[in-house]
C-alpha cells in the first residue's frame, strides 16, 4: 500500500497535486527523473488516455471516464489542471485519440459505444462541437487521429462490423470515408501518422494472420505491406515517422510477450526486440526525438509497472517509471521540445489518471513581478535533479548563470544589479537536459517600488460615475464623467499639477454612459445619454467652446454608447436602443449622422464596446440578454457579420473590445454564472477563452486595452472586496494586483496606456463619492508652460509618481536632452537654473523601470538677462550717499547684488558691497561726484552689470555734518555750464554774521554738475574760526545760494 492510501481519495489527490515534484513512492530512482502527479481521481478514470503537448509544452489529455461513460479532457496551465466533460451522451470516449491544431485547440476522435459510431469533437473557444463521422455498422474502435498542415482531421479506425481497416478525412467541411484493408480480420490497434505532405501511414494488426501490417497512401492509392509475420505480431502498434517520413513502429510480440520495434529505411524493414524481460509491451506508445531516436512508453504486465525505453545509437536502455500498483496501462507518450518524455497513463489500482514528466518546470516567477536589485527572492520549480538558476535581462535572448547545482525545488537568490523590464528566469538541468523559463517578463531595478499612485480628481459632491479616460499626445489625462448630484456631464483635464473641471452639459439629466475620445489636435469629443429625453447626444469642444447635438432621438436610445473617431476624426458610436432592445451604430461624415440597426435578434446591445480596424471598419462586442451570451459584430463592405463568442452560462456583461495590430478582436467580459473576469481572443478564425480572475465576484466594469505588442491589460472592479483591480498578461500568465482598497472603490474604471505602456485609470470612489485617478506612470507637475526661469535662480521641478528618476533639460524644444540629475526620488527636486538661455526650454523626467518618460506639457523660457527697473543715488543731508534699486528678477531669484564706487575725479571703481540681497544701501563715503555701478550676481556666481548712478545733492548748496564741531566739513555745490557749454565759473565763500568774508573755499572754472570740497574749519590765515553762526555762499554766474552754518566750540 502506498503511504497516501490511508487518506481519503480527495485528500490524497490534493496532497499529491500540492506536492507536484515529489514521487508517489520511494521506489528506486530511474535513469530518467520522472515526477508523477494525479490528474483525475474521482471514479474510474484514465482509460484510453491520449496525450498531446501544446506549443508551450503544456500537457493536454483526452481520456475515458468509465464510471460515467463519458469522454473527458484535462488541460494543465502553470500548476493547475482544468478538467471538463466533452461528451456525456451515452457510453462515449473509448479509444480516444487527441491532436492539437496550430492554435492549440483540441480535436478528439473516439468511439461511441452506445451507438457503435466513430465520433469527432473539436473545441473552439469554450465550445465543443461534436459530430458523428461514421455510423455504418459498428465502427470507431482503435481510432487514431492526426491533423494535416491545414488542421484538417484524418482518422484511422476499425470497422468491427466488416472487420476492416478504415480511414476518414475531412476537407471543406465534409468527411470522406474509405476502406484501407478488407483482407481478413484487420484494423486492430490502428495507429496513424502523416508525412510532411499529409500522406497517411497506418500501422495495425492483422488478426487473421497475426501479422503487423503497414498501409501507406500516396497519389490516391494505398500500398499495404506485412512488417512482421514471425508469430503473433502487431498488438498495441504505435506509429511515428522520422523527419524523412520513414515509418517507425513500436508493438508487442504476442508470441514471446516482448516489446519490439520496426524501422523502415530504403524500402527495408529492420526488426529488433527492445525488452524481453517478462510479459511486456502492452499499450506501447512511440515518439521520436528531434534526431529521430525512438522513445517508447509501455506496460510491464509481469510486474504491473509502467516502463520506458530509449534508443541512442544502437543500444536500448529500459527503465521502470512507476511501480506503485497496477500502473502503465493505456500509456500515451509525448516528447517536449527538448526531448523530455511525458506520459499519461491509468493507475488501475486506484482507478486514477496519472501524468508523469521528466522535465523541469519553473513555477515562479511567472512574469509581472517586480524585484528590487539586491533583494532576496525565491525561485520555485518542479522536477527532479539539480539545476542551475539563470537570469536574462533581454527577454530571454541570453542568460547568465547565478547559481549552480541547486536542488529541492526552491531556492532564495540575491537579485543581480540589473535595470530592465525584460528580465526572465530559467531553471536548467544539465542531464537529462531540460530547461524552463518564466513565461512572461518581470522587472528588476535598484530600489524598485510599486509604481502605482492615486489622486482625487473631483470631490465636489457626488461625482465620478461613468468615467471615461483618454490621454492627449503628451500623455496628459482627460476624463468625461457623470455628476450624480447635479445630473450633469462633466469634463476634467489636468495640465501640470492641477485638474481643471468644467460642466459640459447641464440641460436635464445628462451624462450617463459617457464615452470620451480625443481628436488629432487633442480636442475632446463625448458621446453620452440624455436620460431626461431618452436621447443619444454628442458634445465636441473646439477653441474652448462646447458644441452639443442630439444624435438619435427615436425612442429611448443612447444607453451604453461607445465612441471612437476614425482616421479623419469622424465620430462613430455603438449604442443600445432601449425601445426596441436593439444594437445600433451611428456614424457622422461631414455634418450628417447615419444610423443603422446592427442586431435586432432579441434583447441585444447592452454593454456595447466599439473599435475600428485599420480600414475604419467597425467592430462591436456586446451582450445578448435574451440568450445571456457574448456577441461580436463586424462590418465589412456594408454588411454586418454577427457571431456568438461565448455562451457557457450567463456571460458577456461589461464587454470591452480591443483589436490587435492585425485587427484580431480581444474582449474582456464578466461571467455572471461564475462571477469571474474572462478574456476572449480570436486568431485564425477561432475564439479562445480563458479565465483571468476567479478570486471572488470579480470582473464587473472591466475595461480592456492592448499594449504595443498586443498583450492585454484590464482594469476592473472586485465586488467581493469592493476594490479596484488590474490584470496584465505577461506571456501566458496573468499578473493581478489590487490598486486601491481604500473603501468601496473601483466602479466605472476607464483604462488607457501611455506611449510607454504605463496604465492610467479613472474610476469612482463610492465611499467618498469622488472621481479618482490611478497611474503607474511618471507625470509632470512643474514647471508650467510659459514660465520664465532666470539663469542661476533656484527652481523646483515636481512630478507625480514613484521610483528613481533622471532629470534632463532641453533648450531646443525637446530635440536634444542634457542629463541634469540622476537617481532622484520624492517627487520634487530644487535646482539652480543653468547658464542655458532659451525660449524653448523643456524638462524631462525619466524612470528606467518600469519605463516612463514625462515631459513638461509646454515650453518655458530660461532668461539670462536681468532687467534694471530703477537705480537711484542721492547725497544724504547728514552726509554720504543713499542708494536704492530694483530688478527683474528680484533678489529672491539671485544670489545677490554687488555695488562698486568710483570717487570724484577717479576712473577706477572699487567694490563697496561684495554681495547683498538687500535693495538699499547707505554709503557714508559717498559724495558729490561719486559714481556707482550695480551688478546682479546669479546663483552660478555670474555677475551682470545692471547700470550706473551718480548721487545728486538735495539742494544746489549743501554741507554736512551739521552743526559743525570740527574736522572735515563736506560742502556740495552745483555749477552751471558757461554760455555755449563747457566749464562755468563758480565760487564758494564763508562769511560771518557781520558780512565779512572769512575764507574763499573755491573759485574758478568747474565742469557743469555737482562738486564736493572739504573745509577744515580755518579762516584764510589758517586759524580756527571761533564758534558762532556763519554763512556759506555759492555763486556760479547765474545764481547764488546761501546756507546758514553753525560752528560749535
């Protein structure tokens, strides 16, 4: 008994699934490191298993549920098996044979035992289509399926009624059936393979003669030959063809109970015994590796084991894969791209379906993770053997080994010092060689943090429903939305740091279901519902003015409008006609609207989502309420084609459509039956559907956008937790994160991606009744357009967003950039404006991972000059000079001012004040005849001459300091020019109270202007004058001025 046999079946299965990578029992380790897991355990399952691998190496298994008599299908993605019943109409599913088309869609041929028919099942999207291929007698046993290059099915099978081998081929929707061999009791264990040209080859047993036979068709004719007639040969025949088309057959020798192998080359069959140890070879299953070497899985009936044989060169190596009970019957083998064997088989001891793989499989990271460089992160994988851990920073083009010879299926690694959005992790086992890569890219950078940030756009009342977001050419957000409190259509635009909010339409109850688009010039266009009149309306703003028109007023129309502008900025709107319950489409060319009904079959058209292909043809995803289906309408050449995309349950609400670069539709939608977010995509004419998020009641209000390489991004509401969520698919894996959980938030999300692929979301905060905005980008706040930055001034650059950024400056309008600072954080940086005067300056803020580039929305000016507004100098009555000045920019944007003075009669200036941020100065040494120069000194230390000034006395004759107590008395006097110009005669004299001249202080010709002299307090004879009252008199030939002078002791 196995150790887990003591557990109930469900518990045993759960433990084994959780511990994928652990062997089911402690049997001796085989040469090939197989790891087993239970795929399906309830009931009696696993018989007639047929295994295929998709292009990514994910296993798919068709098999028979004997307890219920059903055909079942299991598919594994990541660590999860998904199991579904394909056909339950009677006892069906024996002799199942599985093949996958080029898109990975499963096709199954099988036997309907109830009706004794051959049937064929094909899955497209989530829907299985089942048809009866042959019902002529008892037919369909030993069905073997292959698909040609175009995906057309070919089936070899036995006609038990006539004991014949038959072959069915479908082309153009029709099956053609022919008898291949009717020579006796033939067709047992039929195994089909096609060559490169699609020609069929069939290996089978001739029971009448107990021979192994081979039939090949070429040029419309079947050629049949006996391969082995040396006893009872051909049981469990399994056919494969090498790269040259040569047939290879594994089979059982019923006479000797051996496993045998036949290979044909150059017209000759070579036969050899592979394993003769007991009764072996039942359920032989053959595959060839890339070099054509055979690999065989088979059952050992003596020991009831699963065995595996591999040939390299001329030698066969055989090993026991699973010896835990009666295992290995109904074995089916496939090789992955590296030649590692995968086998599905039945465990008849426990009646389970088992899957075993010899490959390693990376379980995490899967893509979308954010790892900070230098942090410790865990890598997990399944599979046996020691592996190396490798990292790529170029999306998997090249790898570097960071750890070697590690085991245990998990290891903690130090993240290398990388800065890349295209990091992938690989686990690599050297022998037998197997590698597994993360299916999507992850991000690594120093100090990498969550890039998301949120802000409130409008908190004025009860606002934010029906938000619709668009980004202009510079990535600036624009939002149309509904003001519930005032029943108005609103519009918000952010330029720099501030949001500007305006009312677009307030005529009644208007603005629900707003849908926003921007024209080529960035002008907003909004389609919306007028609930007061039941009309579809359209608003367009040009030159600051909104123009509003009614598009459709025929009944209650206009709900769920979806607006797109074509290449000529002509509006196209898909919407719901509530009166007739129809889907409608409106198009304006010139000034005329054309309206047409797209779908009128039931209650259809809710949640309409419109997209235009490259030629401008409309595509619409929408909800069919009558059938609770997701539908898709496409118009080409004037005609609408309508198809059902998904119909399994109640699906299709909140449909959101996007087209990839080739015009293929992608749709996010809500599965109301399972409360899941789902995603559908059509390629090659077929829809495939996958569950994105099933964690609770999720997926309402989903909005889909594709990035530059066509990977889907979806914003949606989590009703269970009332959160805003975001899903991004990286490779084959969805990364899901909660963006805002502060209250009941996330209804009416609208998603847009900027030029670097960074998501932005507008949404409603139902707790705060606000309109909110979430972004993963770096977005500029300041400087604003048309600002003026003086050279050397201190200025602050601000931005929204997280992570390290580099700041660059352009002075040519953004043509070239000069890095200014790197590694900045915190959302702001104060800088000194460089000496780079320009009227075309711009700032760029750039984050490497995740990459985001923000540029100032407009240009600003870096000004080198400083304008002198005024500079005044005046002689102070008490002596000296008083100076004042003003400049633009002022002292707040300068390091300060420098003041220089040249004394009367001197040419040289000397510094009086080296640096000051004041705008006034009293110079005690200033005098008439002094000259001053004022300099502005910027933050870079550069001095700019602003101007010169000379002090003028307040009166034509002045003296200071007064009263006079001795020492030097300064006397200022004015001189008028002589007639005809030039120097004028002037005299300055001192008189006492009696009118006697005490001394002549100055006499002679002087230059016009003001002059200053010094008096030492003595008379003409050099004696100090006594204390008393005196008078100074100045005359210049035109006027005389007198000044009273008091001399103190």
